[in-house]
């Protein structure tokens, strides 16, 4: 014979639990969990964007641009056309990357861009910030390969 646990109102404990975990309260808590997960994903993505911006600022601090707009017009046009090709013409992605790489090589060869020395630890931290920030922004999750 099974003994059921009695509560003061005369109903068994399992019956009281069934009443407590009705569909309405489970559905309400599920919606609450979804809202919390959505908010956390948004916060993680914003932190990822911040990490990317900080890393890019540190890396861009060692680059010096010289020249006027007229002399660097081919570089600007080539870079903008490469970005537009990457963004809007998905079937020509390789051409977009080639345009961007060509504009960077052209700017360095013409002496429009000077790259100043940067310490290895600054470069490593900036690169880590950019890569981790991109992962956080793209997935909404924190994925660090160093942690299990």
C-alpha cells in the first residue's frame, strides 16, 4: 500500500503539484525564459560589437594615411566598389575581395599608407578582441576555444 503525503487542505502532495504546474504557469515561465535568453543574446551581441570596435581602433592606430583625396581617389573608388560588390552582388564575391586587396596593395605601393610598428602583445590582444567580438556578434554566444 502506497502512502500518500497529506497536506493540511486534505489533498495529496502529487495532486497539489499537478495543480501548481498547470499549463498556464509552465507556459508563462517558458515565455519568461525566452525573454531572458533574447535579452542575453542582445547583450552578448552588443558586447561583441564593442570588442570589435576596440580591436579595430587599436589596429587602426598604427596606420597612417597620407595624401589628398584626389591622389588617393583610385584607392577609395576601388575599395568602395569592392565593398558594394561584396554586399549586393553575392555571385561575384571573389571579385569584391580582389578589388579590396588590389586597393590595399596599390595604396601601400604608392606610399599612401604607412604602417607604424606595434608591439606583439598589442597586436595579439587586438586580434583576439576582433575575432571574439565577431563570434559574439555573429552567433550571440560566447565561444572561447581556450575554455572547455
